[in-house]
């Protein structure tokens, strides 16, 4: 029943994605993921928004023009003490408008704010570069997860076929009296265990295929796979410390934290400099119209005003808000400093792990290549020994299991090696599509 359910789920997944008929390699899948992945799309939108910070920084120094107007009803009571003839009262309407242009000449806070906005635009660019690298890694990880799940299922089924043959042979040998029931029981136990492993491998493959489809929008069918032989070389340069130094200089995660620290420091400067005087140029043109009792002789008065000048503003007291904001920004700057140190340590650790993964992976692949040859030779010898009676059925079953276990370990080592190559490139801020092309060159449809 479980096996039927898994096969049904696999068929449903295939039917749901049947429109994707052709096989795809890693590079093609990545190009599709760039158009499909919502996380990447969100990062791109954030990048577009961040680029507007440059325009906002430039706008801080550009003139600002505003038009205002008003209309009001006035009542005037005028009493000139000692001059009865000057007493008057009246009411009327007054209308007016004013066009005003201002231009900052000196404003230290604005200057720092412009620099801060430009740094925010740069940070948006760095963050998008991080998102690109993250997508490459996620696609490669999911791609190799599918291939490894396929390999695992293939190895389990091959082992099942081999054990099935041994089980049939053991039963036949027992029936004709040339073997004991023990051989049959051992083969049956091994076969039952492999059936359970096959169910788990089928389920894992469906899960990995579904995750791949969700990430890329591409069905995980007929993906280009690794050939039987693959050259694996250690990192170059071979000194791990050189890679760590390179990560300190070029890691995008460190660069992003440096940008956040610069923004936090600019915030401190903004509140410190907000206490300084500001100087600005202004120009005004306006007109006021009065009618009725507020105008001379009860008629209509029009007053036009034109002014141009320089304005000086000196902040004196803001209710303590500026001081509070300054203390807050200092605390946030300290937080950014600690986050930068965390990024440095994590980058160093990640670089070391990826370096060792590539270095050990190259050696492990060579060792497992040889181990596979040895396991195959051992299986062949055990088969021959079983035929002449110097090896048991259990010996043969164990030799078969050792061969397929070695094959599975080799497949995992190869995928891990390629992923660690990409992770090492990420650690030093150098992962790009060219690296994906290099990995893709190992694949064959």
C-alpha cells in the first residue's frame, strides 16, 4: 500500500508538470529560477527601491518650490486712543497666495544625510548581489539533492535485484538439499530490509523533486547528471589562510555589515550636526487682496510682495528629542559594530569549512573511486567463492551491500565537493554564473 501511494504521488507530480518536456542542466535551471523564485524577485524589488536613495540624496541639495494660498473673513476694530477721528471698524474678505523657492546653502545635517542615502543605495546593491549568490547555492543544492536521491533509489533497486536473485537461488538450493534454510532466511532478511530502504528512497526522491519544482518552476525529470568519472582537484591556492584573508577583503556578508555600520555612524553625525546653524537662500513672490471694510474706502486693495534673501536658522531647544535620538543612534552604531565582528568570524569559519570540504572532498573522491573498484573485486571473488563453497550466502550479501554502500558514498562525496566549491566562492565574494558554468560542464544529459 505504501509503495502504491508513493508511485501514485510520483505520477501525479509528473502529470502536473508534463508541460516541461525537455531535460535541463544546472545552468538552464538557474536561469528559470531567476524568473520564478519569489525570494529572488523580492530581493530584486528591494534593490530597485534602494537605487532610488541616490535620487533622494541628490534631491536634498536641489531647490524646493511651494505654492500656498489662503482665503479668510476679517473683522477689524481699530481704536486710536486720544484720536477719536481715527477710530474705525469694518469687516471684509481677504485672499492671498505666495510662491516660495528655497535652496540650502549650508546644512551639515543635509550633507551627512546625502552621504547616508548614497551608502544605503550601495548597500542595496550589495544585498542584491548576496541574493544572487544565495539563489545559485539554493538551486545547486536542490539540483544535487534530486540527483543524489535518484542515485540512492537506483542503487537500492540494483541491490534489491541482486538480493532477489540470491534469495531465489537460496530457496532453490534448499529445495534440492544442497543448502540449509539459514541461507534462505539470511537472504530473505536482507531482501525485506532493502524493500524498506526502497520505500524510504522513493519518498525522499518525491520530496526532493517537489522542493526543486517549488524553487525553480522546472520539473525534476531527466536532469543532466554527473558522468561516472569526474576530476576533483584541491583548492588553489592551497593555503587556507590565504582564503581567509581574501574573505575578509571581499566577502559580501562582511561588506554588507560594513555598509550598515557606515549608515549607523552617519545617523550619529546627523543628530550631532542638527544642532548647528543652517543657512539657506529663499525667494518669494506673493499677492494679498482685501475687499470690503478691511480695504481703504471700502473698495479693493491689492498688495504684491517680492523678496529674496538669506535665512539663518539656529536650533536652540527641541524638547530633548535630539539628545534622545543621538543616544539611540550611538547604541545602534555599537550594535552594528558587533554585527560586523560576527560577520567577520562567520566568514572566516565558513571559508575554512568550504576550503576543507573541497580539499577533503577531492581526496575522498579519489579514495572512494578506488574503494569502489576494490568492492567490485571483492564481490566478484565472493561470488566465485560461493560457487566453490568457500563463501556463504551471507558473505555474498555483505559484499553486495558494501559495493552499493560505496557507490552511494561516492555519489554523495562528488555532489558535496561541487557544492563546497560554490560555497568557497561565496565565502570570498566571488560566486557568479561563471562558477555555475564550470560546475555545469561536469554534467551530461
